[in-house]
C-alpha cells in the first residue's frame, strides 16, 4: 500500500509539473491524433430525407500544423465501415481542415473547425462526392504533450454515381466525437 501511495504521488507531481505548461496552440507546433465518433445518419435520396437512421462508428487520423498562434491547418484521412444484413460498406475520405483554438490561460482550449474534402464509398459499386464538416468543442492538455478532447459536429456527405439525376444523394450527420492526440515542435 505504501508503494502504491508513493507511485501515485510521483505520477501526480510529474503530471502537475507539466499540466499547466500551456505549450499547445502556438506557431510551429504539430498536432497528431485521432478522432473516434459515433454518428446518427439520416439518408437523403433525390433531395428527400429518409425516416430511418443508422448508428455508425468512424475513425479519423488528423495531422495539423499551427501557422500562427491558435490557427492550425491540417490533413485528415478518415475510414468508416458499416455492416448490416446486406454486407459491409467501406468509406474513405480525405479532407483539408482549418481550426482555431482559443487560448484560455488554462489546460482547456475551446476550438472551432471546418473541413472540406472528397469521399468515396463502395460495396461492389462505387459512389463518391464532396464532404464538409463543421465542429466545435474543447481540447484539454494532459501531462506534457498529450491532448484529450470532445466535440459536436455536423457533416454533410454527397455520394453520387456518374449517372445521378435529380437532387443530392448522400447523408446529413450530427454527432459527438472524442479526440486524443500528441503535439510537438517549437
């Protein structure tokens, strides 16, 4: 028990000494991480929304660079799989993003982000189109160079075939994501 108490005290002192470092969101910093999300998707076909929705898990692995204090630009590859009774559908997206992180003189960094890119989805036949995302939430600096975060987002995906006629086909998605990452640089 004494050994456990000493270990907890050492870990707390180590984390406390780095917890308030406030080194994130400065020019020259790289941020590498991941976003795991659960979404509730509603299908849109020929401009009409479906009454049914589907729950899906997704993974994105963004890389960002701070061009000035608070403002980061990045590249976000994302992968999603959806399994149902008809088989498995895989989707890949590649987005460019820009985000502003607000410095609050604490470990919390509220952020607003916008992403735009291209996505493709297939399970025998391929569909593709433009995807864009608006998100907001907060990142928390944990320890020296680690981040944890949470945010809400709205995503609009267009997925059409080359023979598409009529209104937009795709998805309107509202969701909650959990983020994790590390940062380094300057």
